[in-house]
């Protein structure tokens, strides 16, 4: 945790931003809830538990800054809510999501898996891919197990 904060701090510094205490509080919440896909309001509620002096607007601005700096990725699962997802260290592209249409759970696939597709797109469309969002909608293994009895 401390090492990752240190690296995020360096990442901000390299872009001439400081990891202020407010920003650090937001980053800590994101790290503590890395598996979750928190909305700005979710992040705010968690930040407030430890740092009640920090306002929603500050949390919003911090999240926007972190997404500009590619520390977090912003994602929308079709419910109109922007969620914030820490980018895995060293990942060139955003990870994929499996959204269950029955229980609403969100699982992640960390491997890119798109190597062949990316090659085709770059070749056929002469398009240089910098990133992508891939969300699968379906039924997760937990819900499938329930149904197969
Ligand atoms: Zn994710
Ligand atoms: Zn990729
Ligand atoms: Zn499910």
C-alpha cells in the first residue's frame, strides 16, 4: 500500500502535481477498495469516514485529475454512473469486465486477450490503438451454479 502510494506520488510529481493530503485520502480509499468499482459518491462517503473535512467537490476534482493522469480509469456499466477503477501497474491497456445481468456482480479479466484483434484493427483500419473498454454482459459462474441444480 505505502509503496503504491509512493509510486502514485511520483507519477503526480512527474506531471507537476502534488499528492496533497486530500488527494492522498482519495487514493487510499481507491487502493483499499481496489476490487470494487466505486462511484464518486461512494468514494466520497468512504473518504468522509476518515477525513470529514474533505468535501464532495474536492473528491470529484481529485478523481478527474487521477483519470487524466491515467492513475484511474473511468468506466460506465450502462447504468449512467461513472465508476473509478485503479489502473493496474504496468498495464498498457484497461482490463476487461464481466457484468452479470442477474446479480450485478462485476468481475475483472486482467489479461488483455485482444492481441489478434488489435493487430487486425491496426492493419485494416490503419488505426493506432491506445486503449479500449471491453465489458461483457452475461450470467456469472455464481448465478449459473444456482441454476444447474
Ligand atoms: Zn475493473
Ligand atoms: Zn489491449
Ligand atoms: Zn451473477
